[in-house]
């Protein structure tokens, strides 16, 4: 009985597979625009998180001064 052949190439990850499908379906400009939009969303989330943290620190400093 022979052993099953060993697969030499790795199975691509989900993100690699999605990018391959994306490249087939979209032109280069659309891909770039979509990635830029996602980068903007992530940056907006980071700024919102920073605002919440700054407000918390400000409110704590005001509460400390009034006590």
C-alpha cells in the first residue's frame, strides 16, 4: 500500500483567497478606493477612541480640582 502524496503547496488563507477574488472582480482603482475607505474607517475609530479617552482624563482632572 502506498502513502498518499504530500501536498507541496500550502492552502491559501481566507484573506488571500478574498483578495484573489477581489482582483478578478474589481479593477485596480476600485480596489484602491475600497482599501482607502477602510483605512479611513479605522482612522475615524481610532480618533473617536482618543476623544473618549481625552474626555475621561479631562473630567477626572476637573473632578480632582473641585474636590
